[in-house]
C-alpha cells in the first residue's frame, strides 16, 4: 500500500494582488487615462479656480473675524456642518465597493480586511478633508487676528481629527444597525435644535464668546490619539463586517456615479423612491370605488399618510428662509421657492410614473388634463401651507417691512405646486438635441433645458419675489395680484400644456 500523497491547499490571493491584476488587464485592453483627458481635467480645474477662487477664498477667510456676539452662532453653525458631514457619510455608506468588487471579490475567498481597507481610507479621507475645511472656516471667524502659522496648524489638526472621528462613528453605525437607527433619529433632531438656536439669535442675542488664539494643545493631541486608537479597532473589525451592510450603500453610490457619468438625474429620483418604499412593510388598503375617477387623489392621500415623517421634517424646515435672511438678499427668496417646490413634490412620484407608464390612466379612462388636475390637488395644498407658514415666520423675524406676508405666502403656494408638477413631468434628459457651438467649445443643450425646466413658472411669482428681493411693503393689492397670477398659471397650463383627449401626461 503506497503512502498517501498530501497536497497543500493554495493560499487565497490577497485583495491587493487581485486589484493589481484587474488594473493590469484593464490597462492592456484600453488605457483609462489619456493625455487628452489629463489636459481637459487640468483645464477644467484651472478655469474653475480662476472663476470661483477669489470669491470662495474671501468667503472662507474674511478680512475680519466674527464679532463677539456672533461667535456662538458661528460655533453652532460649525456644529451644524459637522452634523451635515455625518449625514452625508451615513447616506453614502461610508464603506462601499465598486460593482465589480461587490459581484466578484466579495463572495470570493479573499481576505475581507484587505478588500475593505481602501474603502475605510476613502471614508477617513473624506471626513478629514471636510473637517479641516470646517476648522479653517472656524479659525477665520473665531481666532484672534492675526493668526500665526502654528495656531492655524493646530486648528486644522483638530478639525481633521474631529472629521476622522465622525467617519469612524459612521463606519461603526454601518456595522451595527442599532447605532444606525439611533443616529438616523438623533442627527436630524440635533440639526433642528441647532437651527432653532440660530433662529433664536435673531430675536434674542446669545452670550458673547471671547476669541481664542488656538485650540488647547492637550485637546488636539488627545483627539489625534483617539483617532489613531479607533482607526486600529476599525481595521481589526473590517473582517467581521457582514455582506448585507455593504450591498445597499454600494449600489446607491454606484447609481449616483452612473447618474453623474450619464448626465441623467432621473436615475436619482427612481433610486430614492425605490429605496424609501423598500424599507417599509406595507399593507394594501382598498380604495373607495364610488369616487371612480378620483382614484389618483385617493392614492396621493394614501402616500401622504404613509410619508408622515417627511412632512414633519418639511414642517420643521419652514423657518429656513428666516434663517437665511441674514445673508444675501436673494437667499430667502431662493429658500422659499426650493422649500415650497420640495414640499409639493412629496406625492408627485405617482405623476412621474404616470408620465412614463400611462396604463393606470387608460384603465381609469382619464385624459392627461384630468389626471394632472387631480394630481395637482395635494401638491397645491402642501405648497400653500408650507409657503404661508414660511413667509409668516420670515415676516416676523426677517426684518421685513410690515404687511400681510402670510397671505402673500399662501397666494404663492399654487405657483410653487405648478412648478413642481412641471419638474415631475420632465422625464429624462434629451441627449438627441443638436450641439450648441460656443467660443469655449460645443455642449449639449439637453441637460441645461432639463435643469431649468419649470423655472418659467416663476414669472407668475413676480409679486412675491419682488416683495422679498426689494424688500417692499406689500399690501393686499400685492396679495390679490399674486393670487391672480397663480390662478392664471394653473389654468393656462391645464389648457395649453396638457392633453385633453388622450391619456398622456
């Protein structure tokens, strides 16, 4: 009987070797970066710096620091920026893999730690860079002038450490669903509390803070040591990260990249809708048959009921135009338009679906005009309520002249709903349009037309926009003019912008 031959199992390849092999194969088939691409990239960066560099630089580092009564507000706004960074990291993973790695390398016997280490480095880099930018903004406003180089380095080091800590907290939340649920509730609540504090500063001065030269050295060193220790723990725990925690954020970020590469923002609307409803366990509810053709309205009301949380957050955001009234004159008007259009769009996913697949309209025997008129009811009510409340708060706290601002906001609501309906019917970008040749090169007009689709409705909001930009003291004649413009916009669109014979929207 011969001696049994024992064979050693080959060791699995490391993720680094696999990535290097994939990059080499891709480079052999088609070079990913040509000299033309490098030239275009450098030219784009140079033009962007020349156009926006001076303005961004003066905004980041103004000539003088913040006044003592305003330093606490600056501190609160920096906290809001940190919360925004945390929300951004939570929405994008932060640990994500490319589609190829997700499909082929994640199920393979590849060491998990080596596979996820680049993703962890990316998350830490994003957190550190944004944290350093926030620290730079804080130093420009809170530090005693002139700021020495060592003091600025201490500010940047502290901001980098705080940003990295937030990234590590987001990584922990991705691995542990309990932490994720807690953060998803606490972060928006904290953001609302910070916004309310800034709003309070408009009516009652907050305590003045003294200027500081630099953050305390023990605090900075302690933060850096904590980051180093937690990073080591995070690298150790990468091997235990479940696959299910990687799939959804990776697919979400992949869709974002697809939308950016294809210049097709409609991908984002579809992704957002599917992601929202996938997380919810729904039970079917029968519609009332006696209302017949009002089934779309019943559907909108049902969707509105199931999106109560979103309505709550939008209601909390009504003071946003008043918060921005301390900035440029155009910011409150812009916030009012964007907020009202966003509120009106809560139930308009159904209209977007009707535009792409009109099967429901055919079954109900509805023409495009009737369908748009029915779908317009709920957005009009929502936009009217939001804009009325927002303009009322703006009139009380925004240093505006006295007048019936609340009524002007109510009259503005239908116009915002009309704009949201136009945006929902936009569909995908038309890339088949002929190129427009300019002295700086040719470009496709499809993305520009899609971006500004619906903004022509703002012509019917002229009384409200002029009153906010002036500002002028509006009377009831302004309110009547705005109401007449809103009614004219809705009737004109239903008469000339919709199909009155076929089920097509």
